[in-house]
C-alpha cells in the first residue's frame, strides 16, 4: 500500500513574512498529521526570498514540537554545504528530543547559486563528488561509536537517524542502491529520469541494516479544489513561481492569475507539460484518477505531495480534498 507524505517549502507569499510562512507550515503539518500523512518534510534552500526553510533543522524542531506523532524531516539537507559532524549533531539533537520521529533526507546539490554557496562554506574547494564519502561519514557519526574513535557526535551517536538519498538523476539512485537506503526522486520538478532511476535503484539495491528492500518515494504536485477550473486557477501561483525560478528571477509566491496558461509561450508550455506528468490538478475525482494512474505507472512505495497555494486556507482545503481522494482510492483497493 502506497504511503502519502507532504513536502513543504514554507512558501513566503507576496506581501507576507517568513514568520507567517513558518507558522503556516506548522498549521499544515498539524492538518497533515490529522489526515494520516506518513511524514512532513521541509527543504534547505538559501538566498531565496520565497522560501523560509533555510535553517532546516530549526524548522524541523519547530514542526516536531507542534505535532505529536507524524515523522518530520528534511527533503533535504544539502550535505555539500555542511560538515557531516555538524549535521549529525543537529539531527542527533532532534532525535533526542523527538525519538523515532526524525528523518534525514540528503541531497548533493547546493540548493542555491555559486555566490551563496561560497558565503555558506567560505570556500568552494569541496566537491559534490565527495557526497558518497560524506554520507558514509554521517552514518558513522549517527551509529555506535567504535573503540578508539576520537570524534563522536554528541548528541547524535547511537541515534541511528534514518537516512534517505534524494536525487533528480541516476547518481542518487545508484548511491541509494549501493548503501541500501531509501530513495526519494524529485519528480515533482525534474521528471525526466524518473523511470530509469527507479529501475536502476530497484535492480541494484543491496539490503542494509536500515532497509531490507527498496523503498521509492516520488515527488508529486497536487492542487485540489471544488472544481477543476478553480484548481487550475489556484495552481497558477506555483506555475508562476516555477517559471520565475527557471528564468533566474526567483521571488515570493505570487497570487493566482485567471487564464494564466493562455499567456505562456510554446517553450514554457512544453516545460510545464513535463512537470504535469507528475501532478494532480483538479477536483477530488480528477485528483484521485491522476494519483491512481501515477502509482500504477511507477509502483511508488510513497508519494511526497507538494502543494503551493497562495491563500493558506485554500492550501489546507487542497490538502484535505487530496486526502479525501486518497481515502477513496484505499477503499476502492480494499474492495
């Protein structure tokens, strides 16, 4: 049975603030917990005026402290920006405060531009090709200390915080398979290599102490409303934001625009058509049909739902309608 989770970028809407965005994220997480979501993740991005989750571990602590049982984690921590020991200490602290509830998803991209990456690290002498080594080092710090080990993560050692490998190419699939870790593919914004990555991961997966068999999580956009037309209207905010990012002009999440698709160029429409293959936009039945087809196509063990809507109340309604659609699919499957 496919599990369903939520990825939230803590969107800062036009005219609003980071504080409001973070409180909205907690409210969304509380609704997700009530609706039965498996986990709630936030992502590390820097120098992005529309995203409030740059201090990802701090946000995870805020979300976990305001919920009771839903798993909370990172989708992901961009490991090249950090020393593995620092991340082990941060997530070891979280795991000590919220036992059995913390996930650590890891990505090898910087999550920002080159100038911001240098400001984060003070130097760009590191290489993303060090990512596999850094993941193993991080595992080491979160595991049982070995005799003679001179550096330990405190808190951190012995917490065995579950690691996930994130990716949008075949590299992440290969690494996750080799290390026996769950694999999360960013199909919600980069679907091109999704099916080959899933196949590679499942074919080459090696069981580990953390995971006995492959587990594939796929990013999936949702925007649900009372009607298909309203959902398309609400979705235009996220579409504008996506196009602005691709144009190199990221900003705060803009309000929706009526008939926005009619203003797009052929190239922009083609770009969005790719993303639409990993999306469900519409009324409850439309969303249910899209989710069912996607799971049938991919065999996903888990969908990580992404819902960016300008009006927070409408975003909550969108998630509620989506989980009503999911409940209907589960009833249908059990019949």
